[in-house]
């Protein structure tokens, strides 16, 4: 970043030096002002960039928490950490979708257990029927 600043100041200095009305006193005053302005601009840009990257890091940390199974994030906690209403609403939607998906998988697991018990019960009935010789009667009735 500082290399770019030096390059820009050098180009600006060369352009100013080519102007015939510029004296050496004015040239150095302009160059010092340009250097200070450029340095201040770079500092402000770096501070802004770190804040933006910091917000993204917090959003990534929230996503890491969510993917590890922590769905206890409050809406206020999400909004405070992301500092972006769009990101906060997106993360809340993600959390609610994951909670709904987990509930559906829980219901699916319950249904699978129920069906498995029914199949086991029917297979025991068929096994008893086969053992007692009633299987041909059952298959004829079907």
C-alpha cells in the first residue's frame, strides 16, 4: 500500500515539476501537502477495510457455530455481530430453516422406527405361520 503511495506521489511530483509557474518553494509545499493527504487517505482506507473484514469474520464465526450445531443464536446477537440487516436476516432464516429440517428429520426417524416395528411384527407372524404350517393358507387368502 505504501509503495503505491510513493509511486503516486512521485508521478504527481513529476507532473507538478513540469509546470513552469511552480517555484521550488511552492513545489515542496505542494509535495508535503500531497504526501500528508495521501497518507491520511491510506490510513482511513485501511481502517475501513479492517472493519469490513472484521464484520465478515464475525459472520464466518457465526456460520461456523451454526454448522457445528449451535442454533441457540438470538436475533439480537446476530444483528449486533453482523452490523448488517441483510446479513442478520439471512442468518436468522438459515437458523430457522435448519431448525425446521432437524424437526423433520426427527419426525422421519420416528416414522422409520414405527415402520420397522410393524415390519418386525409382521415378520414374526409370518415366521410363526411358517413354523405351524399355516403359511399356505395365508398365501392362498392373499
